[in-house]
């Protein structure tokens, strides 16, 4: 199974490198996934950082995360599309776990996992922690 990872990005030079480092450190072999950074009209070095990490950078001039994410989905070559944000650091098992769920359940159409917000304000971290739901 080949997975496309789509990352919409607008002026994310501060965060994108950590996100892409985490994706490059996946336990899933690099030959089984691609990374697409959708540059949503950034005026900083977001696109250059993406290319520097070997991501395919596609442009989307119409502002908005929904439009950028859709552009990434349309550019994706994978059988499965995973999406994350430029300020997110995924764990090293993220893609392997996604692939495992789809391999075990051929009728699976989508899934999501827990969200942790380590940079959030204390009350935001508490809300996220208390609203996690089990399952897929």
C-alpha cells in the first residue's frame, strides 16, 4: 500500500521542518509513502523547506486550508491519503499504523486518531485530553 501525506501550509517556516523530520523518521519504509506540501501562497521559506526535505511541493494560490488540502488530495498518488498540519509532529509509527488498519479492514473508508496539543494553552490541552474517544 502506498500512502500520500498531504500537508497544507501557509507561512509555516517556523514549524514545517519538525513536521517533515518526523515524517522522514517513520518506521514505514520511505518507498511506501510520498509527502506533498501544498504551499498556499506563502511569503516565507515554506516551499524551500519542503523541497529541502524531499517533499513534493505544489502551489495553491486560492487562500484557505480546505482549498489547499483539496489541491493536495488531487495531487496525491497514494491508495490512501493521510493529512496532517505543518505544525504537527507525528509519532514514528503513524504511517505504519494507518497502513495496518487499512490492511486489516478492506471495507475501511477512513480513520482518525487521538490529538495531543502540547503547545496549546493549559485549558486547551485539558479539553483535548478529556475529549479523546477510543476506536477508529
